[in-house]
C-alpha cells in the first residue's frame, strides 16, 4: 500500500506545485513565492520521484514498508505546503483585485 499511495501522490503534488508556480508567476506580487518556496519543494518532489523510479529502490519496497512513517511524513510535508500556498495565492489574488497590489504604504 505504501508504494501505491506514495507513487501516486508524489507526482500529483509535483503537478500541483507546478501549477502554483505558474499562477504565482502570473501575479505581480512583491514576494517571489516561486523562488522562495515552490522551487525548493519541486526539487524535493522531483528527487523523490526519481528515487522511486530507480532500479535501486524498485526492489526495495518490500523492506521499505518498515519506513511507512517516513514516507507518510513526506506526503504530509508536501500536502501542507501545497495547501498553504493555495491559501496564499487566493489571498494575493484578492489583494490584487482590490487594487492594493501595486501601492506602497
């Protein structure tokens, strides 16, 4: 079960991060969330995908089930960051719709 969920969720979360990067890039935000948060998360997710697809680990999954908590922590980490970034994106969009995005205090 670990391998199925993990192998499906990591690519889905990577795709969500890619969409968020594009959405944030299209905003005129003062903070570069893509560079600050999304790019490091994407590198992490991409590296996990590479490892899961490698020959080295394809034979290891029967033994890796002992590390379920470790796999779960990767998923929780990526999910929480995606949720947080989605919430931040919605807030940024609201601010820009109100016209406050380009004003200085």
